[in-house]
C-alpha cells in the first residue's frame, strides 16, 4: 500500500479559471444562430458570477451549452468570492461521465473528482500516467481516492445519492466530506430530477449550506421546478439567464402535439411508416411489448433490462444509422432521456410528466436540421401496462391537464410553471418528506445532541435497498473477471469492474430466476445469470411470466 500520500497539491481556483479561459478561447467565433446564443449564455453566466453567494437558477433549453457556461459561472464565482471548490450534483451516471470528461479536458484530470459507483480507479491510473508508487497504484490515483473520502479537490462531479445521503448520514465514513461542502459552489444539474419524496429535507439542507456555511447553490435545467416553496419566505433566487422566455423561443426546434389514446399496434404502425423514429414509454414491460410490433430491419430496443455494455453497443449502432440516414426505429424507456444525445426527426412519448415530455423533445430535431421536429404525446391503451407507480401516475395526470390548457405549446415556460405548481398542490406537503426525515430534527428536542441522527440516516435512502446486482455473461471478459484470483480477494473492486455487465433486479425477481435454475453464485455470493436463454440480444433480461417488473420503470 502506498505510504505518506499527500493531500492537496491541486491547482488553485485562479489557475483553473485561467485554464478554462484558454480552453474557451480555442473555439472559433460563433457564426450560426445557435452557437451565437450559446456564446451569449456563456457571457451572461460570467457576468452573473460577480454577485455575492446565494441562490441562483440557470434556465437554459436543451442544447443551450449549459455545461461549460455553468462551469464558467462556478469558477468565476468561486474566484470572486474566495470559495474553495465546485461541486456538481447530477442525477445519472451517464450525464456525470459526459460532464466529467469535458471538465477533465479543460481543467486537467488530476483536478476533477468523478465520484460515483461506476468509476474505475485503475483505469484512471493508466489514463493519467503518473509516477508509480507501487505495483497497483500511482500518486494521482491515491490522491483521488483520498479526495473521494473528503472532497478536498477543486472540482467534484457526483450524484444526488452521494451528495444528499452524505448530508444525512450518521457515520464518519459518509459524513467526512460534508465540511468541504461549506464555502463551495453547488451546481444541481437537471434540477427537475431532484428526489421528490425527499425534496423538502434536501432543500432545507441546501438552504442551511447557503445561509450559514457560505455556499452558493445553482439549479440548472430546461424545466425549472418551483423550488422557492421549499425555502424560507425571505429567500431570493437570482436567474442567471437574462431572458429565459426569449431563450426558449430561440431554441425552439420541436412542436409538441397530443394525439389522445393510441394502442401499441397504432404506435408501431406510425413508426413502421417512418425511416427513422423514436418512441419513449414509461415501463420496461411496455417497451418490450411495443418493440415486438416493429417489423422492419433497423428496429432497436433500449431499457435497463439490458446491461450497460449491451446498451452502449446498441446506442453506437443507432447513432451510426442516424448519421448515415439508414433506417432506424427505436423503442426506449426513460433512459433515453438521461443524457443520451441522439437526434431523431420524429418522436412519440407515452403520457408522463411535462419534464419528461420536454426531455423527450430534446431528442427530436436536436441539431436543428429541420425547420421543426414533431413530438407526438399519446395516452397508451394497451394490456402491457399495469398500474403505474403513484408518483408517475400523478405526473401524467397533471401533464394531461397542461396539454389541454396549452394545446399550441404545452412545453413553454408558463406551462412548465403551471405544471409544477399544480403537481405540488396535488401531491400535498407530505409527499416531499414521505419518509419523515424532518421529524428527526423537530424543535421538540431540547438540544441538537438529542436529534435522531441514526433514524434520519436509516430512512434517508435515495436508492431502495431491495435490489440486487445480477451479472450478465454478455462478453468473454465477464468470465475472465470472475476467475481472476486477485479480484476475488477484493469483492468491491470485482463488482466495480463487473458493473458494465450487471442489471439491478428486485430480490423477488432474482429468487424466481433462481427457482428456474437460471442463477449461480460466483465466489459464493455474486449472482450470475447461468444461461443466456434468459437474456435476449434484442431486449435484454427475460423474466419468468409471474414476475411483475414494472416497479423499475427505466
């Protein structure tokens, strides 16, 4: 094990800002209207960064260049106000990987911590190429490992799970990083994806960091939720974009229409008639049923019943076909809306929340090659859909009223505001702290030491614990990893390397597969799919008929 690995030694905020400026200077003078608007957003972010720490929003449509613009705001704001670091909080690992790669390219890999479950420290070691400390690690990797414990690095890119569960943890291993959230720039990307059933305690914690610990919080999204209701009445949010409504009109590339009820056969018929088209639905079961109705070559399915490596291969083929103008029809679950940057001329979206509809619209005419793309929203009428989870059903119900109220443009900024206002009213106050986290910190306790920290930590779980990572033997590398004796002695590292070949399943689903003789346990504890007869190269995992897998919708 490496000894005496130093902490710190990272570039200063001043140096990182200079590197960003040099990186941005390499871009040519913007010529197209879209690039000119992106440049304008960048300038507005830099100008707004002069303000004192507080609460900010950045409302920029999909494709508006908010990744680099928000970084420019964050570093400039940190420099002007002598803040210590920038922490990006992002809902999905796919978006984290995209953003982190951009940040590393302009700031240096050694100054950016990518902290999520998929990250491979050994791969980072090879990529960085720093001096070797011992046989397995190098100096840079060891420093990044230490930074993952306490976030003492200039730029952290992490998940909602890591950030918020650390705030409510009661163990030193998880809480060690909390002190470094103070005097930091906190950027919440895709703010509409903040965990709704924990939204009130999450925003109370953010308010505490801003009010009493010198942090700034920026909520970035194309669909800005009405978060002010979760902050004290005197709180003030500063919108960074000067004219969000005008920005929306300039980036508008898609017309959204509501087609009413459609059967799977009708939706599939529309897709079969198109050379290229996309349909996003709410559940994996619906995606599989609809995919079966596609009859032509060039049809693809995407869902989390496919392991990540499988999905990456399919997405690469979809991207190739779209670029070459080849036939390409895709049925996907919501994972298509989670940072998958593809561009279709036509889209269909099963009725869902307005935020989901807007994310789907972002995959239609994304590059503006057409005068206007078309997204058809429809209400599924099919036996393949069972009862939707309550939160999803409520979002769809409220969206239905917004589609009726704003038939000409149901995704305009006014419609978005109305949607969130109505949705929050329908769900009621209890929906935003459904696990009663705030009860653990009520004034009934006479001293802070009386707070129920252990109960709060136990109840604050953004990811349910009744799922199991099932390994899929999708490639020869899986068996090689499972037979690597050095990895078998390090289960955590082995599981990390197996992550591209795993699917999260509920315990009851795993038990049913095991009863079918489809599972064996590597190293006595890692469940592995025994037979590929339970895995389709078209649609992924095949579950026994009696299993209801609707609860995980992606």
